[in-house]
């Protein structure tokens, strides 16, 4: 699993502008901060949020770099100004939000005009029953991520948000 995540990280970093063009990035569900730290080491300013205090404290202790701010909060409690971020990253975290539509409705206003949302290493389910069933068995979701994401978005935001999302 970690080798897959490492490959996804490298693919994600290759989508970012060349050195000297730092981005302002929000990682939602950052866990222990390993990906956030990698983005910060690549020269970007990263704000990472997670609801698990132990994970946030570990990230602060282990990575402690000036370009990385770890916050113990969730996207519905956080109060970031509109158009704060060039990129928003959800790495192996989207499946933990019971209402992805509400999540994207919350995140999109935080993106700058040319901003993007990146969803990495996340299994997307067509409904709650499938998500619950997947907790006890492995579910293959390859090839269905984009279609399912489009279903989750509100009709008004679907076209605009779809332009801003990139799946790995």
C-alpha cells in the first residue's frame, strides 16, 4: 500500500509547477503528514488538516518544517478565507466523509480561480451500502472514480468542479 502511495505522490508532485513557483496547498485528512511534508519539502506552502490529534502531533514532531502547518480540525470546522489555495489534496481520505457532495461544496470556494482538487488513492463507492460492504472486503473501483465523483457533485457545481478535480 505504501509503495502505491509513494508512486501517487510522485505523480502528484509532477503535476505541480516547476521549482520557483511555489503553490499554497491544503491537504484534507492528512493523517501523519507524510504527504504534506513531501509537498512542503518540494518548496510549497502546505496547510494540513486532520481530526486525529495524535497524528497531528506526530507530524509536528517528526516533520516540523516551516512550510508545513498541521492543524487538528476538519474541513467543516476550519475557517479558511475564500480563494486561499492553489491546490487541495485528499489522499486516501475522501471515503471517510459521509457526504462527499457537502465536502466538495465546502472546499471549492477555498480554491483560487485556477485551483485544482486532487483525489489520490481513494476508493469511491456508489452508495452507503456499498461502502459498508467494502469495510469487510476489498472492492475494486478502478475506472469508476470519475463517473462516481460526477454523481456526487451538485448539479450547479458539477461542471466547474469537474474541471478542477484530478484523480490518481
